[in-house]
C-alpha cells in the first residue's frame, strides 16, 4: 500500500504547488524527517500524529504532513484537519488529506469549508476537486454565487472535476449570468464535464455541453477548447465543423482546426482535410500538409502528390515532406522530375523524399529506372540508391564509374563507397591511376569506406598504387591500406617510411604511428615503431613513433602487465622530451605492478611531469589494495604524490588514500 501511496504523494505535491497562489504559500520550510524510517508503519503513523499534536516547530509539522501523505490513514485525519485553518500549515495538511484514502479525509475537507475563509477556503475546495468528492457537490454549488470571484471560480473548477448530473446542472444554470471573471471558469468546468461524458460513452451529452460553451459569451480560449471537443465528440459527424474551422479567417480557430485535424480519426476526415487543402491559400496549404503528414493516412496520397508536382515552392516542399510518411512507388516519377529542377531547395527536398520514401517496391522501381536512365536523371537515381542502400543497384552503379558524364561518375563513386565491397576496389584503383586532382578526394573517400568494411580482402589491388609513381596516389593508398589492415597492408606502410618523397614519408610515419589506435592487437607494428624511434632523423617522426609504440602497449590485450612493463622499459632511453614522458606515464598508469609504480615515482620527481605522474599514482593505488603491491609500497607512492603534486585535488585524494591504509 505504501508504494501505491507514494504515487499519491507525487500527485498531491504537484497539486499543492499549483494551488499555492490561490491558497497561500506556507512560510515554513520543510525540515529534516522527524521520525525513524525503520519503524513499523503503524508505530510510525502514531509518532507522526504525535508530532502534529505537539508544540513542535511549524517546519517539523510541515515535513510530518508530507510523511503522512505516504504513511497516514484515517487515524491521522483529525490531527491534519485541525491544521486546515492554520495559514502556515494548511497547505501541508491538505497534501496528506488529498492522499489518504477513505471517506474520513473527504468528510474533514467538507467540514472545513464552513470553517475557513479566503485563500484557505480556495485551497480546501481545490483539495475536494483533487479527491473528486461527489458529496461536496451541494456545498460547492452554493459557493458558485460567492461574492469572492476567486472562491466562485475555484468552486466551478471543482464541480467540473467532480462531474455528475448535479454539477452539470449547476454549471449550466450559472453560465449565462455569472460575472465575467467567474464565467470563464464555469465554462472550463462544463468542458471538464463534457470530457467525462465522452469517457463514459455519452457523446450526445458531451456534444450538447461543448456546443453550449462554444456559443456562450466566454473568452476565446474556452471557445477553442469547446470547439475541439465538439468536433472530436461528434466523430465522423464532426467533419463539417472541422472544415468550418479550417475555412475560418480567424487564425485561432484555424489553429484549433489544424490541431483537431491531427486527432479526428477516419477516412472521411482525411478526404475533407485534403479537399480543403487543395483550395486553401498557399500559406495555409503548407500547414495543412503538415497535418496530413501527421495523420499518416495514405488516402491523402493523390491530393498531396498533386500539390507536390506544381505550385509555390514552399508548398511543394511541404508536400514532399508529407509523402515521406505515406508515399509509395507511384510518387517516384514526380519526385525524379522535381529532383532535376533548377531550384536547389526544391531539388534537395525531392531527393530527401526519394531517399526516405517507404516501401521495398520503391527500391525495385529505382533499380529498373536506373538501368534505363541517362544524364541528370541517372545521377539522381544513383545518389538515391546509395542513400537507400539498395544493394540490387550495385551492378549498374559499378558500370557508371566510367560514365562520360562527370556528375554521374561522381555519384557512382560516392554510391560505391556506401554499397561496394572488395570486388569494386580494383575498379576504383584503376580509376585513381587516371583521375585528376578533382576526382581523387571522392575516390579516396570511397576506397577508405569500402576498405573499412571489407578489411584485408581489399589490400591486393591497393599495393600497386602504394608503389606507383604518383605521390598523391601513394598517399591515398596509404590511407586506404590503414583502413583495410592486415600484415600485407602494414608491410606496405613500413616500406613507405623510406619513400623517396618526403611527403609520402611523413604520411607513412603518421599512418604507422596511428596503426595501434586502428588495430590495437596488431603486434607487427611494435618493432618497426621502436626502430623508427631510434633511427628517425626528424623530430616529428621520433615523437610519432614513440606515441604509436606506447599506444600499442597501453591498448593491447595480448600482453601481460610484466610484458607491457618490459616494452615501456625498452623505449624509455629514447624518451627525453616532456611530451614523450607524459605518453610514457599514461602507459605506465595502466600497468598495475610494483615496477610500474617505481617508474611513476621517478617521473614524479621531475617538475615537468610531476602532476601527471602523481595523478597516475593516485589512480593506480589510491582506491585500495592492488595485487602485487604491498601496503608499504602504496604508502611510499601516495606520500610522493601528496608531496610532489601541485594539484590540490590530487593532494587531497592522496592524503585521503593514506588515511585509509591501516
């Protein structure tokens, strides 16, 4: 029961906030809980009640009321009811009374209506509304004529939430003569009653109430609410009223028509909205097309497709967006024509729609058209097939990479990057040998994409490119080989480190140094990187080689911690610059051994790397015992970190860890 009541507490809290302006916000701040949460429920409730009847501070009583919303029962009602006249605690008491089940809380709130005034009375009325207490109807009806407009309005809203024939009758009678400040809430109450009638299946009564409010002298917002309800309550018979709103020159009524157009189900509504859309002004057409799209009813397809073919550009674009919801292959011809038009926005919208048009029949239609197309039309079809990942189009697209039309070639190359596999690498490699500088980037992108998917199977046709005479082509080959991976690809990259062209050399070094990040378990790169670190004539090559080497040590899962530490020791004589030392520290920080810890302590003595080393030390041994590292070794390392680090945060973490070592 307590778990269920916790939801009631959330509702009650929300209501308390909503009513704070009307009922008076309490001036006390909730204190900390005053009762042990581990007590049995009955004992806890008894103690909470005792707090309310004591001389405890208001803050304690406030938090007690909130706890009683969860744990209280009928026994708590008298103590809570006694607080309803209290300006500071009334709202807190109502939180609990709204949540406590049973008639006792209802009775207490009804009795309070005769004891409190002003904002406190409004709060009590709101609580009765929250509980939907039908027995309060007569008292609330009497309050409809209260001279205080706020009280009368609260009563009207409460009657709407409670509902029932007596509430409806009272609100209906009050509507014409109520003061303007109250009449809007009376109308709101009638709308709420109408909603309850719909829920109960009494649509005729709901329509009557909605129409009553629509025709009353009430603020526009109430008329809009009632209009929406009247359309939905009528169901299919509400279509004429819906169309009336869509034709209205009043933007607010047109807006409620658009909203309701999305909600009213049935083919009759779709037909009517589509018919009205065709003859509406262009600015409204676009908005109505969005409503049709949200309905997702394919019955609107002919009307929407017709608008997509001609008319103002912004309307055609809106129609194309709608087609993405319910279009099919019948839309393809019109969209292809639009995609070939000169207007860039319109053309792009058509392409987007073709790419997202639902249905496998669309894919089949595109493949058929592709084999029969030429020029601009073929280019669009290739682009769309690539975006839709239409594998069946791949054979035709592969033949288009040598098309005489540059646009078709470019589209085919890009599509191959999305759809192709190792079989297409040879064709693209052949093109790359002959391509000019403008086409090379597209070919490179396609090759890298295919190699990333297909792996080492792509290497063989790339090797001749890596050994060719064109420097730019050799660089592209290196990039593609790095995406493909495998021993043969790595051998080609290693060979390129000694290329006759410095640009190719530089790119080969960068590629080899990043190899561990692509292929972290490829041990074949380790010795070449170490050799390069020893022999490099350029400082950037030296730094990149060390970085790649240490990235491998840090990332591989094939080596034990001892083997990793040995690898780090191999490269340490070459580590001289602070940036290189930081790379070594990063690797050592992942090796939880005493030897690694000792090396970090050494780095901590160097002012240039002290902070990084100290952070690594605390990360390694600051969280508790580490296998293979004694408590004394941990203490020594943490003391070093606390002494050498310049970071207050690192010092504190080290000190805290030291205190935890027993």
